[in-house]
């Protein structure tokens, strides 16, 4: 397993974007560009593929430790760091406000009797009328294949 594979797997497992990885690398004063990161995540046969060196992976792992645990002076819980990522927090608040706007608009435009917040619902009409047929359980007899003519004139 190469350093590129390790970096790819950590990126997927921790749900990190390029901006998150850049921020993690900057915690250990290691500057890396988005295009360099993209080169690490390419397939090996791509012309712009670049092999991830030991120094880059080492700095990423050290930055990941600081990102999740914090420093000695200001420790933090690792679960909080992974749940409350800055990029994800922005996305969640934006999604929540958008959803709230959608809910407000849909409630304003619908008449009170058609809103979904009512406690009584009508049962959907069935497309079949009458009782259901009972399901037959038990062994089925094999189909009759005596009428099948074989090309090589053999019988099974």
C-alpha cells in the first residue's frame, strides 16, 4: 500500500475535502496547493499523477493529530473535531436556513385543509377490489418437458 493509498483512504474515511486537508497541513506550517493534492489523488497511470512522499504524509498525520486532539495547551475532544468541521458546519447551517425558507413558503401557499400538519389523513384507495387470493405454499411439481424435441435426438 502506497502513501497515496493511505492518504486517499483517510480522506474518504474522515470525509475531508481539499480545503480541509490544506487547513490540516497548515496547522503544522506545511503549505500545499490544491493542484498538488489533486495530483496525489489521481490514478497511477494518469500523466499528472504525483507520488506522495513520506514527508507529506508525515506532516498530514501530525496535522491531523492537532486537528482532532488539539494542542497540549488547548486540548479538545476528538469526536467534537470530526463532527464539527468548519466546512460541514457552514453547509449544515446553510442547508437548515434553506429548508426553513422552503417550509415557510410551502406553508404560506397551501390552504389550511391541505397542509401536512393535520392529524387526520385519508387512507389511499386500493386499486384492487375484493379480498386477496390466498398464497399457495408447498412443493411444486416439476414442469412437464416431454414435448421438448432435442436437436441431438437424446432424451434427458
